């Protein structure tokens, strides 16, 4: 891989993160807007993360984890159904 080529996470990881955030947000009866308010993020940003459209930063990942009262690891682990 060329050092100048942008790196992106796998679709599997993006999908896992999106699914976990949506599942945990819904379990806490939070709208995307309310979660965004708690995190100090824009509602459209939270929506795009839940749709798997964003490669979020570690700082945003930590903020979302804290707002959902889980660890960053919990957001990245596949959900065992």
C-alpha cells in the first residue's frame, strides 16, 4: 500500500460500530438528536456514523462510548446474538 493512499477501516468494522451504537442508543431510548446533544456532536454526524458513512476519530469513539455507558471495546465488538 502506498503511504499516500488513505486508509479506511473494513466494512465489517464500520458495520459493527454502526450496529452497536444504534442498538445501544435504542436500548437507552435515546434519539439520535439526544445522543448527539449528550456528546456535543451534530445530529447528522451521529446519523452518518450509524449508517456506516463515517470513519470516526478515536476521540469521537470515546465520547460516544462514554455517553452510552460502555467501553470503546464494547462498541467495536461484534454483537453475539
